[in-house]
């Protein structure tokens, strides 16, 4: 994912591997766009989306998952996610999302 | 008296919207080839188009998927609840099309497009069709459906594993179709 983001022009990218570390990274870096996997160790991506949006109501969170679970997508959108990407993603889908949601 | 072909009418149904944005901007009345394996981009585009609203004449698209992968697996992975899915396999059943029965395959595709001018067709399993038929016969099916699509607002997406074809066959497949780039996945 990082490699793909770099390839489409995002060179300042941070990565986190759990709910807690993601929140720490978010507080520290305040990224313009956060890609949140719906399946995380510990809490799930909907909880993380909710936590990020409660920290910053203007946060741009993009939910990601390797399966399309409509209930989960709706929950993540209700929690504040702006969009959804199916994994593995690709340059076309990613560029489209970035165009839509980045400044 | 003639025989009515099987699967004369595919029951169509629209997927409920996901509330996400359209990520693939494919032109209506065109067919697209995606050189990839596994067919991730093709399925992503298919699901995205039939699950998102569109400006213009096709506010809502109705999909039809034909795949070597089992319909239950596709429904589960891609959350498709209402889209008709046919399995390319040598089994009997309502949702099965035998790879050797190119007539039924053509009839199913053309019939669906006639019924749904805004149809989105995913034809996955060309390699399997070619392993059961001569390449030229499979190409004829694609060309026939392609011609039909050109007269409607339908879209057809065909994933192709480039390792399964030689250069001449790939060129013939690409001849009347647009190519969706082959970006690397992540």
C-alpha cells in the first residue's frame, strides 16, 4: 500500500499496525488521508474510524477491506469514513479516491 | 416446432448502493480488457460500477457476472446479493454454463443486454473457454457480444491472463476492446 501511495505521488506516508499505534500516529502526524483496514488486531476498523473522527471531525478516513461486507461498509461510513477501497487495491481505484478526497 | 434455448431470460436485479464513490470511469457502449491474474481489478470495477449511481442515462446499472469462480464465493467476497452470477463449469445446475456451450453463453449475454441496455457484464474465465474450444470460436463469441454492446449503453469487462495467450491471440482479443491499464496491486 505504501509503495502504491508513493507511486501515485504521496511521498510522506506513515504506517501503523494496530488500533493504538494508529491513534498515536494520527495524533502525531495528523495525516490528510487515513486508510483504515477494517480488520485490525484488537478493535476493528469501524472503532478506529470513530476514534479518529472524534479526534478530528474533519478527518478523511478511507475504509479498506479484502471482502465487501455491506453492513461493515455502512457502519464505517456512519462512523465517519468518506469512502471504501477493496483490497488489494490498484492505481486506478486509489488515484480516483485520492483525487476525490485530497485537497 | 423448435427448441427454446435454456436460460432464455436472466432474472435481473440491482444491487443496493454502497454509499461509496465511482472509481472507474468506463465509457458506455464499450468493452474493456484487463490483463491481470487474479482478476482483482475487473471484479473491483464491476462491483464498483453496479453499486454506485451514475450521472446521465444510466442512473443505475444492472450487472451480470460469468466466472470460473463459484457464484457462492463471488457473492460472499464481493457482497453481491442480487446480481445474477453464472458459473463456467462442467456441472449441471441453474446457474451453470458449460464451457463448451458457446451458444448458450452468447445467448445469455446478448439476451441480458437486450433486456438491460445499461447492463454491466463481467466475463471472467476466457482461458477456461479457450481450453475447451478453439480460440477463434471464443473470439467470435466475444466479437458478437461486443458488436451488440456497441449498439447499447452496456459495458463488458473481460479479465485476461496474458500468460495463457500468445501475442497474436492477445492482439486479436484487444482489437475491438479498450485496455484498462495493468497497475500493480498493493
